[in-house]
C-alpha cells in the first residue's frame, strides 16, 4: 500500500489551508529525499527523524488511537497505556511513510479540486500520486480536522483503503486476544529492532 506522507507546518500567526498543510509537508519531505536519497538508502535513520519532525504537528495521533481502540476500550485505558500505544504506533507509521517516500521520491503529488467539502467538521483533501513510468496514478485522500486551531490528519484513504480502519482491523483482534500491553510491547520491540 502506498501512502503519501502527511506533512506539516506549524504556524500560529496565519491559518494554513488543509491543502497547504499537505503540500508544504510533501514538498519538504520529497525535496529532502531527492537531495539525500543515496545517503538514506545506506542509513535511513536520519530520514526517520525528519519525517517525524514534519508529520508530528499534523497527524492527530490521539484521534488515531481513539479510532483504533474504540470508544469503550479508549475510555477504560490508562493514560500511560494510551501514551505508550500512541508512541509505538507513531514509530511504526513514521517508518512506513519514510520508506514509501524513499521508494517513490520521483513521484509528483497532484491536488484535485477539493471544493471545500466538509462533513461533521472533516475536510477532505483529494490528491493523486503521479508515479510515471507507465504506472497509473494513485489516489490518496486526507481527512482533516481542525484541532487546537490547526488542521490535522485523522484518516488517509489510499486507493480506496482507509489507513486507520486497516490498522484497527489488524490490531483489534490481537488486542482482544493478547491485551493492549502485549501489542504495545510488540510494536515497541519492532521499532527498536
């Protein structure tokens, strides 16, 4: 699954449109990887740090873990476990996004007419990833919500596949079977290795 990174800008003085939040982040990450791809192929760790720095302000991780855990489980989960789960999930997502950007660094993001379509205070940014080389364009939509005065991503739909829903579908059975602590431990150990 190809996911275009959600890229962020943290600006307090001027509100940045949802489209520009995505555009600014994409520009920063794709530009950097194009300049440094050779070194990142040898050692991707520095790129993980850059992707984290760019994405952290625009991904609503609290919303992501709420959606994955569900209302009842989220309510009954301790603050410590929520924070550990958020950090472990964040590390996984950063690694996926970093490797995807590295692989598709020559691609272009095309912004489609969003028409300010909102639903329940959700704004959808419609894009296509132009890969070239005879490959079809890849649609990626970003569901964004204003949180603390800035637009943050709460869902990514890549060619019809909802990222958060996919994560929930893959993690929920494991959480039910083994418990949240075990899932957190597994995610943390995968990030460390």
